């Protein structure tokens, strides 16, 4: 299960056909989703602000989600990849701003 999540995490990295290949060695921390997901709120006051479907449910596998959890007061944020069983922290940091696309109508 952890292997599948790591492969999906690697697929989330944006890649350009013209980009020079770079490798990043990074430890990804994973734990049971029931333990880790509430931890962001309890420890850092972070809450989900964006959730995306990485992989929809199939007959063989359950869905996988990516989420950005953040605390707007302290400016802490975490990017998480998870399913019902496992949750992995892809990255975390401090400091952010929102940038929304300009549209002609609501």
C-alpha cells in the first residue's frame, strides 16, 4: 500500500517535456490515516482548504486524495496524500498567499 502511495506522490510532481531532470531525495512520512489526519488540527490548527481526487475508486482499489491543510493565522501548511487507511506528508512549511485566476464572470 505504501509503495502505491509513493508512486502516486511521484506522479503528482509537475513535469515539463523541456525540463532538465532533477532528483530529490526526500523521506516521506506515512502513518495510519485515522491517526495522522486529525493530528494537523490538534498540533498546528491546520484544516483542509483544498482536496483533490488523485485516483478514483475502482473495484480493486479505494480512492486516493491529495489535500492542502493550512492555518491562515500562523501561515503553516502541509500537503498530504491519503486514502482511508494511510496518510503521507509530502511537504510542509510556513508562509503562503492565495492567488486565484482572473475570470470574466462568477
